[in-house]
C-alpha cells in the first residue's frame, strides 16, 4: 500500500490551509457589531446571528430552499434512476446518444441553460399558476433539469459494479421486471442512489445561476437572499449564515468519516 512521504503531507497541509484561509476570515466578520462587513474592532456581537432567527425573510428563504432542494432531489433522483436502469437492463444500441443527451446540461454554459429554462417556465406560467416562473415548483423543476445529469452519473457508476448474472438468474427463475428492480437490483445500488440523492440536494441547495433567472420576488431562496444582501446592502448576516453552513458541512464530513470508520472495523 502506497504511503505519502512526510514532505508530501506537509505540502498538502499548506495547500489545504491556503484554500481554507478565506473561510476562516468569515468567522470574525460574522461577529462584527457594525451594519456593514468589517472586522470586529474590540467589540464582538451576536446581532447578526440573532437576525437570522428574528428576521422572517432569512427564515422564509431557508425553509423555501429546503423545500425546493428536497423536491428537486426526489424528482432528479427518480428520473436518473429510471433512466439508468433502462439503459443498464435493456442496453439499446443508441444508449450512447441517450447518455449524451441526458448529460448535456453538464457541459452547456449555465447562462444558456438559465435563459432556456426562463422561457420555458414563463411559457408554463401562461397556462397555470402552480408550475412556472417565480414559483417553488417551477424552481424545483428547473433545478431538477440541471442536477439530474449528476445523479445519472452516480447511479450509472453504481450499476456498473453490479454483476449482470444476478439479474439474469432472477429472470431465469421467472421474476418480473418490477421484482428484478426492487428485490435484486436496487438493494445492490442503494448506497449509490442515496449518494445521488444527497448530491442532488446539495446542488439544488446552493444553485444560484439559474435561480437568478427564474425567480423574482415570490420564490426567494437562501442563495438568492445572500446574493441580494451582497448586491444591495452587504448585510453582515451573510457572514453569519456562511459560518453556520461551514459548521454544517464540517459536521456532515466528520459524521460520514466516523460512519465509514465504524463500517470498516466491522
């Protein structure tokens, strides 16, 4: 087993520290007592953390982002799972063309995708008030279009590690397609599906480029709220919520590391 040298570890630590320094700088800024972004000058305050709770705009944007991220993750994971299973089970001769078409949002410029989704959702708004421009379901639909390719990649990789012979054996014993999918294939790729769901949730949660094009005043997500704060009045509450998000990511990473370590010991 290859082990990195001490010099390589030191260089990696310096690179990681260099990349993390901007994140560390956000922490003291979040405790400033001023109404603008600045370092605390002797006095530290929790006023901006308090505003995240007392200001209904921040709470509403956070809850809306969670709702949209959950809807987007469920929809994109379901679509990606159906597509990947179809490609894996039936193996059509034009599978490469289908895969290229599905992965197109990953390579298309975000501005092009945002403009396309803007015109699509505004067209939907003309025929209904539920799914369209500046609606939570419309935003969830647009996010699903953008993040489904990432879910497809993760699920396809998980399926590539499944032995096809177990599916052939199940079909030989008379199992129908739904029995093969739910009792044979899905149990073998459940971690890949969960990873795809988590990735979709995170990508939808932090999506801002497309969101700026398809929202206005009704569907204000947390990233859009932060962007508005930086653009209009540079609200230090942005630093406070950034610190909370950093802590959340660190907790998730440490939790995943602990679970992986416990699983490896077993």
